[in-house]
C-alpha cells in the first residue's frame, strides 16, 4: 500500500466517523427535545437506532414525534 492509498483510507474512515457522530447528535437532540433528556435507556435506543438501515432510520425519525417514551423503549427492547 502506498502513502496515497493509506491517506485515502484514513480520510474515508474519518469522514465516516464524522457522519456517524452527526447522526448520533441529531438523534440525541431529537430525543432531548421530545423527552427532555437522554438517559441511559434512551442512549441504548440511540445505539440501536444507528444500526438500522438508512430507510428504517429515516422512517423512525419521521415517526418519533408520535411515539411515547414507553412505545419507543418497547419497540427497541423487542429487537
């Protein structure tokens, strides 16, 4: 592997990490706005949510405003 390939791989990894951090921040902000805070239970929901396929992730974000905390926790505890 030459230096250019190593740089490109490191850059791609850094970009991916930035995207993941951005998604986490968006979800945490939405949960904080919806429920007042992000405690340990909701933090686990964030972890699980970030593992969803992009279509499922988007669908969830659209549904979030209609879910109660209990419904949200039940949905992710059942997976």
